[in-house]
């Protein structure tokens, strides 16, 4: 089964990272990605551009409306994701525990519907 590991941060509690801290975190994610690939678990993983560059499309009164970011009503920001292939939820959680984190950041694990 495939699982989505969402890398998120809580904007209220996550302290901003300095450039050296960000560089170190990126290196940790690169090592984690390589570990996933070596184990044959990686499907895809990507970092996302800032929320300010995002857009949302909503249906309102039968019409689709586009809203550009940043989205002030959002308290949690999505920074990236991994899609992994695992035999069980427990295995996915074990991989999720290894995703590099910092204070105020968290990983959400979501099973993906098989269509």
C-alpha cells in the first residue's frame, strides 16, 4: 500500500530556521531519500515552493474561484512530501519516524486510496 508522508510546520510554534540550519535539514532529507530508495520504498518525494506561490480553487455558487496565496487562515504550512510503498501502516509509521524534523514541525501519515 502507498502512504503519503506530509512534511508540515505549525507557523505559531515553528521557529524560523537560519540558512545553516536549513542547509543541514536539506542534507538530512537527501540522506533520508537515499535510504528510502535503497530500501525500495520510495515512490516520489519533493519539497514544495512557499505558500505565497500557491493557488487554491474553490467552488462557490457553482463557479470556480481562484485564490492566490499566502493563505492567512492557514496555521499549518505544507513544506514537502514523500510517497512510499509499505506492507503495513506500522511500517509506514516506522519510516515516518525517520523523516528529519525540527521543533514545531511534524509528519502526517496518510494512506493513499488504491484506484
